[in-house]
């Protein structure tokens, strides 16, 4: 968190690129973190759509999703439903 109270990702790249891009073996996940009330920007939606079209698992996770996030990260299999939610 910056001094002005805004959250930022430790590494910055192209505007809208997901907060986390994780790879383990043949599995890749793009994870965008949002507050419980946060909304995706158009750039974030575009990146998630492009990555999903390329076969990458895409997720929007919120604090209330912590248990689900841990389950997804611990799993060895590709999740095919309940992924992207704005």
C-alpha cells in the first residue's frame, strides 16, 4: 500500500495485466485481486479475456474468496468453471 492509501502491485507492466501470473508444470493461472466491492477496469477485462482465450485459467479473487483461492492454488488440475467474475 502506498502512503496515500492506494494499493499497487509490486511489479508493474502493461496497464490491466493481472496482479499474479502463476505457472506450475503445464498449468498457468492469471489472478486479479479485488476488494469486496472493487470492479474490473476495461483494461483488466481485456487482459483476462485475452488470456482466457489463449487457454490460461483466469480468476478474479476477493478477500471473501480466500478459501477458494487456496483450493485452486493447491489443486493439480485445471479448473474449468466458476473462474472469472467481475
